[in-house]
C-alpha cells in the first residue's frame, strides 16, 4: 500500500495544477493511481496506450472517456492530445506507465498538457 501512495502523489499534483481528474495505469494494464473521480475505464486507457504504437488506429476510432468521444488532435511518441467538446485529455507515456489527465474549459489545453507532462 505504501507504494500506491507515492503514485497518488503524482495524480494529486495534476489536480492541484487545475485538471479535473487523473489516472496512472501500467502499460500492461493495472491501475496505479487515481485522483478526482475519473470516468475513464481500464479498457479506454488500453485503447489510448495502443494509440502510441498504432496512431492511425486511434485516429480512426478516437479516444473515449466514460463512453464520451474525444477527437484525437495529436499523437507523438510520448503524448496524445484529444478534445471532447469543451473537455480535453492529455496522455503521457513513460517507460512503464501512462498518465492520463482530464480537464474542462476552465483550463487551457497548453497548461493542462504541461501539468500532466511534468
């Protein structure tokens, strides 16, 4: 349990930066941390993770959060950005996990991305 607390420190820091919710999942699956009551499911995170290795596949289906479609705007080797109406998503991939931050219209996309990627 002690290890889990350290990961929650990261997701709490993302919320402190103005985002509404955040999760950390291992690249092979498994929730490591969660803050802010995120709607995103393990399956939806897995779809985003696949987008790093198959960008065109994710662009074709788009990302989903709690069943809501988020249009993929940009995919790089380590980051995916998507928008769902006035809400946004930033996913950052590390060597072992993916960090997904979710934000609403009260935060600019650029600021949200910086918070998640730090």
